[in-house]
């Protein structure tokens, strides 16, 4: 059974930092694409950042220069370092894995709240 578990969310002041982690189990991690998405109530889920098995990264324009995605294949984890957080970054953040066959698996999400 594939399971993704996110952690690291919480409350932070504007300008602060958080680091999200996603741990995967029940799946061959190494050859899959990992991504972080976020969703605000009433809005569509949107891509934040993604990283391929080879380490290539892709970022949404609204986080470029502030967020960094990384992965550790040996530990089957993917992380999202979020710096210079803004109020508009408040959302539930989800981890997703996409397999070579195109199957997708999601975590349950972790809430990030940016507020003074």
C-alpha cells in the first residue's frame, strides 16, 4: 500500500521559514517524480514545485527564489524549504508522487498558516 505522510506545517509570521517533509512508503521511490502542491479552500489545487528522479526541478512563478525542493532517494523523502513566507502562501500543502506508468498518489496534506 502506497503511503505518503507530510510533516512540518504550522504557523509562521510573514518573512519566516518552514521546512516541509514528505515520507513515502510502499512504492519504488527512486524513479518517480515528486511534487508539492497547495490548495486554499474554494480554489483549485496548484503546483508549487516538482523534482524528477534525476534531480531536475520545476517551480511555480510565485515561489521562485523563495522555495527549494529536494529529495533523498535513500530515505524516500522529499522536502520543501520555504523562505520569506507571505500571507498568501497560507494553504494546505500536499505531497504527490507520479510513477513511471503515470499513476498518482497523494498525501493527506499539512497546513501552513502565515500570519502575524
